[in-house]
C-alpha cells in the first residue's frame, strides 16, 4: 500500500487508519459463528471503514430469488428504495448481473450512465449520484453483493480497492464459516434427535407409543425392590387382553384393528396416574403397573371404570363395535417373586377370567397357577398333535324321519392325543382358537369330510345324493381366505357343491350381520347350503329368520329333550317348525333319543333328525359298516 512513493503523510495516515479499522472489523465479524449476526455485522462495518452513508448485503444462490437482501445499514432508519421498487432479482438490473457474472466491482455514475441506462435513471429519480456494487467471492464464486447508494460522486484511491477486496474476502470466509457452523449444528441436532428417537423406540411400542416390555420390566423391577425395602408399599400388575379382537382384524382389516388398539391405549393411558405405567406387550395385550394399590376396593373401582370406558361403542365403517377385555391381576404374594413371575401370574389370572366368560377380571392364586400349567401342557400337546396330525373326523348320521334312512352326515372333529383317550371338542376347541390354529384345523376337517363323502357316494351310489355338514366357527367364516379356500376344496375333492352344508350359529350375526350375510350369500352362490345350528339358544329372534341367507335350521337338543312331557318347549318347537315352513326352510331336530321324540316331531312336520344311538358320533369304519348293512331302516 505504501508502494506509491508519491503518497503524502496524510494519505499514509488514511491508509493506516483504514487498515486498522479493517483488522478490527474483520475480527468482530470472524468472532461470530451465528449466521444472522454475521449478516447484520457486515454492512455497518463496511460503511464505517469507507464512510459510506449506507450499505446493503445481498446473498446469491437462493432457489426462488437469485439475490436476496439479508442485511442493511442506514443511519436514517429508513429502508433504502429497492431498485425500481421490484423484487430483488437480477432481472432488469444489468449492474448486478454483471457483478454476478464477472466477479468484478461495478460503479454506476454519470460517466457510466450510457452503459447502465436503467440504473442511472433509478439513481436520478431517487437523488443519488453513485451506485456501487462489490462482489463477495469465495473459490471463484460470488456469494453475495455489497451495494452502496451515495448522494455525492464517489472516487476511490487505488489502495482502497485493495482494502475493499481484503474486506469482502474476510466477509466471504465469515459467511462460509457461519454457514458451515449452522450446517454442522443442524447435523448435530439431527443426530441427537435420531439417537433420542432410537432410545425412545428401543423402549416404546411403535404403534401406540406406550412403554414396551423392556421398559415395563425395568419399572416393575424397581417397584419390587422398593417393596422389599418398604413393607408398607404395594402395587398391582394387570394383564389386559381384548376379547375376540382377532375377529375385528379378520372382519375389518389390520388397519382398523390398529386404530382400535390406539384407541384402547389412549383410554388406558388417560386414566392412570403419573406414577403408573401402561405398556403394550404386543397384539391386543396390555400390561398396567399400578403403584400403591394396596386396597383391592380401590383397584376394583379402577377396573370397573376402565371396563366401562372400553365398552363404549367404537364406529368402524358405519358399524358400531363394542370392546370388552379380560383382566388378570397379580399382587405381591411372596418377596421371592421376580418381574417375570408377576407377568406370568397376571397372564394366568387373565386366562382364567377369559375362560369364565370374558369381559371380567380375576386375581392370581396358587391354585390358578396349577391350572395354568395344565393349560400350557395342553396347548403344547395340541401343537404336537397338529404337527403329527392326531386329529380324527367322526360322523353323526342325519336321518329322514319318514323313511328312517340316512340322508346326510355331520362331521365332528375329534382329538387323539399321543397318550390318552379320544377327546371331544369341548376340551380343546377354545384352545385352538386362542392359539390361532382353529382356521387351519377347520380347513383340514372340511377337506377330510368332503373327501370321505365323495368316496362313499361313489361306493354306495346314494339316491338322493348324500350330504355332509361341517361346523364353521365365527372366526372362520369371516376370515378373508375362507371363501377362496372353500372353492379350492370343492375343486380338489370333486364334491358336488349341493352335497356340502356349512353349519353356523346365530351368534355370528351379533358382530356385523350385514357383512356376514354378504359372505353367506357368496357361499350359497357356489351351490353350498347354509344351516343355522343350535337354533333358539343364541342371539337371533324368530322374526329375524327371513333376513338370513340360510337353507335350514337345527333345533337345539335342549328343546328336543324336554318334549317327552308336555310343557313350554313343545310350544317353542311348534313355533320354530311353523315359522320355518312359512319361510320354506327345512328343520332338523338334534338330540333324538326315543320313539316319543320321533313320533312328536313327525306329527309337527319336522322331516329330519339326528342323535339317536349314534352319539357322540361314528368313526369312518363304523359309518361304512352302517352303509353296508343296506337295511330298509337305520333306526
């Protein structure tokens, strides 16, 4: 800067003054890593070094605007007039465009007016004499522009251009450092948020946001330790399982099922205290850890409130669904019990509540623990039996009461454990359903029954065709795969659809009569018959029969059994048969055990019956022996 030998002492002092100011301002700007603070520091520092009346900083590289104003210095406190009062873009501003393209300083004044006519017109209109534009560059790229508007003509000495270049270079470094700091800070915040999310996800259920098994066990273990230190302290573990939740998933799909689970989670978490814990263990199972519930009366009041809230109807696709829950309760019985013991004990108590009718609660006791072990052993045997197919299909003949000949068979599932006698469905069906295995076992029964019937029809040439009835559970009939699997079985076994009868119970219509009716009509469209089993013991009324897509009804054995003496049951049977006749439905009476039953039912117009001496059903060999007798009557 002192290379100009002709520089006077005054000029040298001015140069020194500007260099000192440059060093100080560069230090102030560089000290900050805050992006906005750096932007706000640059214009006043630049104006002070060169005694400018104002200064505006623009940055480039924006998505929507090539140039965006980020900071302005104007001692008058008024915002400088934007060029042509338009948005701050490169459009119609040749001077700015040239700075960005050429990385060079542009000075618009009277002498350069011809090169920048629009800019000069703007200056004259706003009483300015000079328009200065200085590029802020880094690595051969313009980061921004420093702009100055002056009321007087400005001339620069040669050394001042060097100082300006030093200042803009320092500004570019400060801007880039601030940008990098902001980016790094943002990345650190994102990483911290990601780490926090990972920690949260590791301890919480993804669907409901509730604590998961790991977090629940940790809190339970802490409570157990505290209870050991403070004998007056107590707590309760509640194992809550939604009743028949699988039916909701099968009927409405898993998305709606998830919505129900979220609703249940909200009900539970909104009705506990801060010291309590609500956890989702998976599926439709929730665990609650209630701190300080030594009084069972208060605990039971809490459970009653939860049951009441859960029972409020939930609307799914214009259908109102009522949720109930079975709840098992485990409270401190021994100071040797671990967290896993409490969970297992509450699970045992929950299962007992479910087996006693669902929608209720039960406390754990040692005797119930023994029963649970038996249940687990039974379920283990069932799984092993499925693996080795230790199931059988027995048959109960259906007889025409007028000819006394067999016209059909009802397929009955039996279980043959590895050790022990053949078991009837009452001992294992509910376990299969709870284990989620009933659907597949049911399909096996259906295929086995159809295959046997085809074989017997060909062998004995029945005329009219022999039929076979297969019981289908509520969960099976609404399963998304059922209709397709039914068609597949008909095709593979070669059974004529009119020979197959599916038996359902009335309770299936409680959940969603419209959906079930639609499914049954589709099945009837295949040529398969639908019979309503155990009529009179379920939910449907007599007047509802005409709305159901069924072909026949079966009078429950409880009514048939009582007709040996004249009482109200005879009136019920008469009403059922008369109504069925009016609706064009066949009637089959179950549980016929004597000539009195046969005579009475024939007189009332009932055409078919089953039971007789064949209970609880015949094996396939016994059925063949029955057919081979070729007697005129089978009674």
